[in-house]
C-alpha cells in the first residue's frame, strides 16, 4: 500500500489542477467576427468567423460570472463580491475546511450540484451561483441571511431564528461581501459616467 503524507498529496493535487487549468484556458476561444458576406438572398447573409483568439483569465471569469448570474438570477455584482470574499479570485483556493475553488464549494455541496471538478472556473461559478440562488429563495430574497447561510450554512441561520448566527467569521463576512458589492456597483457607475463624457 502506497502512503503519501498530506503535504505531498496537496502539492500533487495543486500541480494536477494547475495543469488542468492551463489546458482549459488554452482551449477557450472567442470568435472574432468578420464582415457580412454579400449574397443575393438575405437568408444567405451570415457572419463569418475569420479567426479566434484565446480568452484571458479575466475574460473567462467575466463570461462565467455573467452567464451564471443570468442563468440563476443572482446579481452579477453579488457573485463577484462572493468570489472576492471567498477566494480573492484564486481558482485553486482550498480552505482549511476543504472548501474549493473561486466560490469555495464544500465537497458535499459541489457533489449535490453536479460539479465534477470544483477547480473548473465555469463549474465552480455556476454551482456557487446556483447555491446562492437557492439560499436567496430559502430566505425570501434576504441577501444578508443568504450570505450568512453561504458562509455558515443555512441550518445555522435557521437555528438562530432566521438571523445572522453569532459566529465571528459570519458576522464579519456579511458586511464585507456587501461592501465589495457596493464597490463593484460604484465602479460600474463611474465607468458609465466616464463613457457619457
């Protein structure tokens, strides 16, 4: 029987995950649209893809966040804020409790949501956003309670009488995420104002 200590196993997993992410990112392409062809029939007018370029890490994140947000009906700035609070945008983050990836999915949650690779950017963000949507539904759209449940688990929020549980980490987590969300909203407002000038 082969024995590997936890440190060596962790290093092996990180190497494997880094390789998977590099392979995944190198295979992602976004089409660059060329000119419309001139054909006699409007039905035949099509956009032709003239070349493709790989998406950057930031573009891949933005696409995954926007898609998950639209799919599950969760505010895009809230998704960004959760990712920032949970992993600071590190797709390889692993907590001491075993939570994984950008949105720090616990193994049981990831499995329940059909995630096969919690370090896959798209799977992680989609599942984390889906989970947040379910928490928002459970707590009737109350963002603070849903965030508390995302951090501490919904049973703890319910056990606290549908209030934020008296757990130091959770008490700090909720306003931290809401602050990040507000920052993103202000950034968008500022960018929109600058574009109008």
